[in-house]
C-alpha cells in the first residue's frame, strides 16, 4: 500500500511532534529546582522547539506551535494567572524573535537572546500591571542577565539542531 | 549560527543589566517599614524594628506567613505551589520586595517618611 504524498498530513504530523516535544520540555523545566529567589528566572528550553520551527518551517507554523503549547501547559501545569504571564511572555518574545530572524542580521544565538530578554520584559510588565507595583522593576537587571545567558545557551543548542535537520520539514 | 551581531546584542544586554545593578545599588538604603499590598490594595504597614509574625491573606484565599526579625522581613511559609516567596529570603533595604505571584501579595520595604503617604493612600 502506498500513501499519497500528503503535504497537509505531513504538516499535521510535524505540528503534533513539535507540540509534544515543547510540552515535555515545559514539564522537564518545571521539575528543575528554582535557582534564585527571583521570579521568572528560567532556562526557556521550550524556546528550542519554537526556534527550530522558525528556522525550518514557516513563521505561522512556529506561532501556531507556540500558542498551542502555551495553552496546553497553562491548562495542565498552570494555575490561573501563570497562564497570563506565559502568554504575554510567549507572544511578545515571539514577535521580537521573528523581527530579528526576518532581518537576517542575526544568527540563532542573537534571535534566542532577544527572545529570552523580551520574554522576561513582558512577564515583568504583566506582573506590574496585575499587582500594581513598581517594586518589580528592581528585578529587571537580574532578569535581563538571566534571559541573556539562557538565550545564549538555547541559541547555540537550537543552532546545532537546525544544522543537523533536513532543509525543509 | 553565531554572528558578530549576536555577540554585540548579548554584550549590549549584559551592559544594560550591569548598568541596572549600579543604578539600583546607588538607591540602596536601609528601610524602616514593610508595606504589604494584596492585588494592588494596601493591606498593612508593618514596622521593621518590631519583631513579629503575621499571616497575610492572599487574593485567592491562600495565605503567606510574614516574619519580621532583626530588622529584616522574610516569608516563612505559604500555601502556594512554588513557594518562591519563601526562597526570596530576607529583605531590609528600601525598595526591596518579596512577591508572591499566585496570591498577588507584594511586601515592599520602604522609608520612614513614606509611611504617612501610604496611610493617606489606604484611606
């Protein structure tokens, strides 16, 4: 029996694969101990999947995977407002990453670093809105630093993954 | 994979972070009061020079236990899943804060002369 060369089916399969992977990485990251007393400091492993999707699929594929991932994780591991934080962080960092990616002036590390920092910026902004306090602004330097470091790591990793994947998924 | 612009961008962020640290450091002062808000509303102002343990009711019915001891404030217990506020440790300097995102509790250290202003706001 032979399957027809079904492009749509292929895409659905890749969506499923990527979302499952992002989902598992989100879970993995929730198992990691919290290193610091600053809320929002994290590795951002799921950004690996988003970056690879951005480089090897189309922009809207990556956006779709990212949004479904955020909703799924919010429904399972999240508690109420954590969903709002991750949605704000996820969407804003995605927009920034797409701009840098499209500019063609940055490699995966630059795109990833901008995404990490943008993610933390958006989360702090939402937290300040919800809690109506400026005190959180004092976490910004730490969050810029952690976003940059995590971004470099994830950027290098995703660059290596993209290099080893076939040209068109 | 790594372009020159990537390194420049990362360096820029690191400089920004360092500048931020320095700016914050220059504002550091020992505080004398802790101002606690829940969901943006003032819940109470507690003096740092009086020892005490307080239970703060959070936005969703959860609680945080705040301890003031030796002029420092810390959270010793909370019924939220991550317990981040407990891990934040002790704070005593002006504008330092302990935050509990799930319960929307912010405990912020402030200066003596700010107390009057906060009392006015709480009315």
